[in-house]
């Protein structure tokens, strides 16, 4: 059972993250992201509701980004919460996520 909202339409798929993305959510995120990757469509990660995210979840997202690069699929973040952005910056991954940030 998928706990994340996944909207599959046209040539893109949107995965909306939960407000709390901690270690207990990491495996669920990994499996959901693998499901999205299997669709071979542009993946948009919606982080607008994220109030807390830990390093394991960011590592999974970064691995997903790397995988989409190999598969020539766009991987975008059209709606980053301030907390998401701050956490990415605090752990030094801003350069990795800056290239995929997209504003609506």
C-alpha cells in the first residue's frame, strides 16, 4: 500500500511527500520512487508540505535523481518547502538539488 500521493498523467508523474519524512518513511519512499521510475516519465517531487526531512530520505531522493539522469528522464522539484530547502543546504546538498529545482 502506497502512503504517498502519486498522480500519473500524460508524460509526467508527481510524487507528493508527507510532512514528516524521517527514517521510518525512507523505505516507503524508496519503493514509491522505484514505482515512479518504472513509468519512464518525467518525475516531479512535491515537497511543499514537508516539515521535517532526514538524511536517509534525502539520500534516496538524490539516488533517484542520479537514476533518472542515467535513464534520460527529467527529475524536478516544482514545489520545495522552506524547511526542505534549509535541510538540503544544512547537509551540503544544495548543488545537487539546485539543478532540479523548478518554480511554477
